[in-house]
C-alpha cells in the first residue's frame, strides 16, 4: 500500500511539473531545481520515509540536497529541509542562508518553515503548485 501511495504522489508531481514546462514557465531553473527535489523525494520513499525532498540553491547552483530520513536515522527532526540546511551549513561554514532559495516537494511543516525562516532563506517554492519563489512573509509561509 505504501509503495502505491508513493507512486501516486510522484505521478501527480511529475504531471504538475510537466504542465508547468509546457506552459513555458518564466524561470526554467525553478523546474530544474524542483525536479532535483523530486528525485530526493523518490530516495526518501525508497527507504521507507515520507517522500519529501528539498534542494537549496544559491546563484544558480545546488548547495545542498536533503530527503526525509526520519526512519533511516531514527530522528524525528530529520525532515528534508532540516537535512538540507545541515548540509548547506557545513558546506558554507555558516548557518545564514541569505540569498538561498529552498525548493521543497511538499509545503514545509511548522518546524521546517521555522528552520528555513531562522536560517534566513530568501525564498521558497513548494510542489505540487511549483509557484515561483517569493520573499518570506505570512502570506507565503502559512
């Protein structure tokens, strides 16, 4: 049952991203980074976690990728966004993520939204809507 649900979720995401590509999305980089997040979500689903992936982008480059790892790591906080923020912090030697955009395959939970906000991420985009990233604010985070 879990595998079927996972396949259905991935199918919806793929369809939505394909529709955005057909419409000629203004920023094709958004589609590229969301596809990378979707690949991370597939990895999470393959190891028994909820299929959520997150890509952190800075100046057109991927600086971190995370997938849900709660079951694998036995860690309630190992959500995709947290995993990606930890990796990015190590890579950048800083917890500050100004000018970083987060691409997440699912609307961030309260913990992850708070972490992205506290890390000072400049913007986020979540699937299945694949809307363009917007500056942080109550209208875009809750």
